[in-house]
C-alpha cells in the first residue's frame, strides 16, 4: 500500500511497488577560500569557506521498498544513467557502516539539476548533498526519529564529494579544522549563518558561462596535483590565514577586504594549477577579459563587485544585493558577449537544503 504522504511529497508518480518516497533539493556552493588538496579519507589539507547558493541546485527523489537485498536504479533528468548509478552504488557500499538500513532497501532514485546540464557547473556538491538528505530522511522514517542531524549529513556528503559538505547550511559554511573557529572540523562543515553581516546574507553571484564544455581536469585529479606541488606548504599556510581573515570580514562586512581575499584565492587556485605537473591553464581568453572588465568597472564606479573562479573558465561575479541593478546592466552590456551563447545564471546566497 502506498502511503498518502508520498503522493503529497512527490509530484512525480511513485513507481509501482514502491512503498515510500522522500524528496530533497540541495544547492551548489561557491568557495571563497578554496579547498584544493586532500589527505586521508577525503579530508582537506586546509580549511575552506563558502557561500551557499540557491538557483543552482539538484532536486532528488528517492523511492524505497523493503527488500531482502540491496537494489538500486538511478535516473538523471528522466533517463537511466549508468555512470552516476555506479558512483552512487560505490558510495553507498563504501559508507554502509553509516547507512546500514540501506542493505535492506530497493532504491529508485530520480534526480535533476535546475541549471543547464552543459553549463560547465560542477553538480557534485548539490547532487550528493541532496542524495544524503534523502537517505537520512528515509532513516528517520524507518526509525521514527525526529529531524535530520545536519552534522551527520555534512559528514556523509563530504565522503561522497568533499565540497558537498558545505552545501548543507544556510548562507555560509566553514569546512576544515582551524584555530580561528571553535567547533570546526576536517570531518564535516559547520554553519556560519549567525556570524555573518547582513550584507552577505543577500549577496549576489552571477555565474558567467565562458565555456559549457565538460571539466578539463576532474576534481580528483586536481587535488592529486597538490600532493607533490612545490608550493603546497605555502598554499596551505596562506589558506589558513585567509580563512582567519575572511571570518572577520564576514562578521564585519568589510567589503574591501572581502574583495582582496576573494580574488586572491581565485587566482591562487589557478596559479597552482598552472605550475603543477602536469600544468593546466583552465582560464580562457574570455575569462581574463571578464576579470579585467570587472576590475575596471569597480575602479570607475566604486561598486564593490568582484570575481571568483572554480577549477574551470567560468566566472562567478559577486556583489551586494543593493548594487544588483547596476551590476546586472553592466553584465548584460559588457560581459554577456564573452559568455558561451550569452549564458549566465543569476544566483544568490540561499538558505540550504529543503523539501520541494
Ligand atoms: O569537492 P571537490 O572535490 O569537487 O573539490 C572542489 C574544489 C574547488 O571547487 C575548486 C574548491 C572548493 O573549495 O569548492
């Protein structure tokens, strides 16, 4: 018998013979101080701080049925997807000690992203955190316990995909042990919402799609480049300092210092890749044109707009909500022509995972 709450919770039809279903959406996040380099079991070499986004997110439904053995079917955007299915199966089997109830479930997972598939935006943070929220919600239903432990959700998301552990919290999150924050840990991220100046709670992030090609270097390969990197020690020390500085800035609302740290972190990430072995140049000519245009616009207008980059050519343009009208006009007039098919995504700081 299908419980009625499933029909209410899930707009999608419940597959035949499935007895329960949960659905969660979870956002992507943008790191201001970057995690680049890992150790042990998906532990970071340095702490990182991110802003939680809202428009770029993954919506995941998991239908489940009790079974005498584990079963999994996965479809992405309406189509069965073997590659993702294997990734999820591997993750579940590796972490089975933390999710023992899964052994007796037949799972049917359906997932979709709200951002274009070919936007070059990494989706592992949003997809893995959405999946973990679904799994812990199922555990909650099976055990009849209240609420989901976000620390456990962050811990498990980290094991699935490092930066995913930061997507669980509203506004901003810190992942990685640092003397600058009590309670910080390499094992999971912690929320920063209560320590953030109002200006950052509505911050804008317009994501300019310079290239919609698949990532040139996988995150896994990128982190591995740090293992014998000549600047690794200096990098980890700098990142620690930048986390300490950024935590102060996020509290005080000092936008000038925010810009210094944010842009320096983005360029360091790319500098590290440029001088690693093998070397990668992930910026494209239009990435540099956009960066130069942003700096010129900032000089001319005094509007505190700045950029950050992921491990790819796309540019995240960060600015206060109060300046949105002028900055969006600037993006449309001057930056859009540098974007692939004129594509950009108007995102902003958000509230973290939710039922949908
Ligand atoms: O979580 P991963 O393994 O995809 O690595 C993320 C790396 C960066 O996006 C470049 C930086 C970060 O902290 O998110």
